[in-house]
C-alpha cells in the first residue's frame, strides 16, 4: 500500500502534514540510534522527501529494509 492510498480520506492535510505524521510513526517504531542505525539514511531520505512520489518510494525502501532487519535479528536470536 502506498502512503497516498493510506491518506486518501485525509485530503484536507497538506503533504507536509502527512509526511510529518509518517515520520513520527516510523520514528516511534524503529531504533535509528541502535538496531536500525544502518537504515538511518533511508529514514532521512523519507524525512526530506519533497513530494508524494518521493515519499512513497522512500517509505517503501525503508519499510522493506526494516522488515529484512527484523527477520535477520529474529534468525540470529
């Protein structure tokens, strides 16, 4: 699912408001100072996205990488 679809019913929000909401959710779900530190550059790319397309792409890359990081962690534990 793209972020555009996630926010389809919230058309009153600006792009910047939607981006800030997504950044806050991701920041609270990941540990960019610890286990997920290697993904910080992907997170920053998402934070700096200038438009919906770039935000969707950065979010997808980050979500995929977070998922892979979690799988690797669970297999090593």
